[in-house]
C-alpha cells in the first residue's frame, strides 16, 4: 500500500422505491471517469474513490478494503469507517443485502483465507483473530457484540503502548484460522438484534 494514511470513498445509493413513487429527483451524480461527485448543478467534490448507484459490493470491497486486509495480515493496522445519515446505505455496504454480502463478510472470509495461506507457507506461524464491533449512534459509542449492556459507558483511549481501543469493549477471539463461521455468527446475531 502507498503511504497515504487516510483514503475517503463515497458511494451514492440509488433512489429507494418510495422516493421514486413520490417523484423525488436525483441530486447527487458521479462525474464519469473521475472520483468526483456533483451535488446539485454547481458543487463538485473530489474523493479517493467514488461509486455510483450501480456499483456492486464487490467493486467497493476490491477498490477500498481488500488492500487494507492484505496489509492487516502483514501486520499493519486498518480501519474501515462508514459515515452517513440514516438511510444512506451504511448498513447495506457493511452488512450486505439478501443477495450479496457486504464488507464485513468479505473481510472475515479474506482474513481467514490469507492467514491459512500464510500458515501453510510458513512453519510455526500462529495467529489469533480478535473482533470488536462498535457503533457510534446518537453520540454514544455502543458495543454491538454485547447487546444486553448496550448502554454502558465506553470511551476510546490510547494506551501506553500506543494501541487505540477500550478495555470495556468485548473482544471475541478465534484461534482456529481455518474457519470463520464464528465471526459470521457474531455479526449475523448482532444484525438481528441491533437497536433491540
């Protein structure tokens, strides 16, 4: 990966059926052949990546996230942060829809495949996968892997070693790097019980 620490991507979702029904108009458009977005008729914004309403989950993953996963397995830190108003497509991009998975599914699959490959090619390589799943919702940080204590106070801090995190966040570990069902079960559970 290049030395750029932060890359910003934007994904424009299509109009929802109810928006079409109410004759809402598209107000955000991609500028063809660029990573630029036009808002209205006169405001132009540039990003590192820009995806239009027809972009597939795989296209978004391969362009923005897969390089991070490869660096992660090589020992670098990586974060994917989705931001947007309610209904803008964050949950769909992260979790997927009925027909295709999202970023979370693809990351889990690739992490375990890449670790299994490293393990096969290098004697003695061991790995532990730690998973946390947090949401910033209405200015409250929530641990989505521990739903019954969703209202406990969480703060993100940096420790004396420079690691960023929170001692109150629940981490689920999986040491058998040939299977990733555990992670899929966790995220599926959390999706079913969000804001419950």
